[in-house]
């Protein structure tokens, strides 16, 4: 009889005292990989992301994305009974993920120092705006605020107007670092037998991604400018107008620059032009160069430009709308779309990009508020 593959985190229990995006994104990755994630929610209202919108037959788009495969338990943590249940859950758990305001978990009696004594094998994960220490510790933080605080908006947008990234990139970054840190801590616990304190900061997660522009500032005394749909540190790289729209492409090195000049522009002499013979020079003289590129493309269709780019081995892509991405032929060819159940019926869902060769992700249902409260309480012995 063929043995059914076991997902890597089956047998791992995660207690998630979470809301909004960052911590739910972290714990959903763990659920996808097989962990039993018990999501603690407020009675009556639950995770605030439940109320963001009703995009999917009344279910919030963010909530559906972030909370599949979890079990929802409602607890009133302002009562001794609620705190007792939480304590019992943590006693049997491997991981405790939370993103309440800094200090809130401590006031509930489950700060790191207390947890380390009571549950020495527990991995304790705090995700907050600014981390557990420093003058900003108590500041409230949301994604767009951190995009601004980290300098992300200073390099995003057009030369005339700063813009935020169109998805919750600070939340996503911190959730991913949280997920990776939990996996590392589980491996470390296997060696030491001890739990771990993990302190994830949204600001630190996003400033890590801002290192290249910060290095440019440190090394050259300048900050890369906002370039819209063009790269602010590499030229040519971005969207360029042609006869019937835009083509997105990237020239990454001098070999590709030579191919681009000869094979795409039909101007091989441009390769050694003293204004354009290195990326640094092309960046300095980008306005003249990009005007020249679009002049060459003006009489060419998108299909013609893409054909030339492909023939010259220059990477290129389409500037797609959300509608076009939903129907993307590559996603279809690789079978990336599936369905998950919600309280309002099935909805489409993308498979997570973990792509382990031996096992498939667990695409569990999106829970209704408190759907699993009685079930979990029975498991703890509170009900017969």
C-alpha cells in the first residue's frame, strides 16, 4: 500500500493571536505546510480584516486570502476563563504568533519571560511595527505608514508624485520573515529542546529591502529617483512606448546592451557611444537615451518589438491588468488556480509558491467566526 506523503509541518500546532495582514500571512504559510493553526478571535467581531470588504459573496478579500486552513476560536481574553483557555492552548502548542500592540500580550500574562518559564519549548513570535525596543516601540503601525517610514515611497511613483506600493508590502515582508524565522526556530529547537523568542519588525523588514538605494546614498551621496514604470538604478529597464502601447523589457549587462543596440534598435554604433557605454553612464544620460529608444519604437507594433527582444535574448514582459493576470496563460498551464471553501461558498485560490515536489499544500477552508470553538474546547477537555 502506497504511503501518503506527510506535509512538513503536520503535528505542529500554532496559536495565532492575530489580526489584519502581517501575522495572518505568517501563520497561513504554516497552515499551508500542514500546521494546525488555531486562530484566536474576539467574540462578535473577530479579526478586523473580516470587515474590510465583502468582495467574495460577503467574505473579505484579505480575510479569504490570509486565513484558509485555520481553525477559528472565539475567546474573551478580558475574562479569567478566556485566559485559562489560552494558557491551556499554549501549553500544548509549538508556536505562538501574535501581532497585538507591543505590551498587550505581556498584560495578558503571556509575555516572553513568563512563557519561557511556563512553556520552555514554545516558539514565541511577535510581529509589530517597530519591534520590541527603542523609542518607537509603542507607536501604532499600518502598512502604508511603514512604507512611508521606511523610505519606500521615496523611490516609488513618478518623478512628480510619490506613491505607495499597491499591495501591503510591509505586512507581507514581515509575515514572510516571521514564517522563515519560525521554520528556523523549529529546526533549532530540534537541536536544543528549547523554544525561541522571535521579534519581527515591519520597519526592519522593509528597510532590509531598501538596502540597494540606501547603499547608493551611502556610497555616492545620492538617492535613486522615482522613475514610474522605469527602473531607477538600471537603464534601459522598464516600459517603453511603441506604436500600439507599451513594451516592458530589461537590459541587465553589457552583453545584453550590445544585443539590444544591434538586434532591437538596429543601431549597433550606439553600443560604444561614450554617453551610453556603461550602465552608470546610461543612468546619467537616461533622458536622451530613452527618448532615442522610443523614437526607434514609434513605427513598430508591440508584437514587432517583442519579436526583436526575444530574438536578441532580451528579457521582456507584458504590462498586464489585474483581469489579464487572472487569466494568465502561465498560471493556467501550471495549474496554479484551485478552489477553497468559505462560509459563503467556494472561491478561487492560488496555490502557494512553496512548490515542494513530494507533497501538495493544504488548501483548507476559510473559517467562519468561532466555527471551531466547541471543537477545540472539547479537545482541551473543557466540554464532554
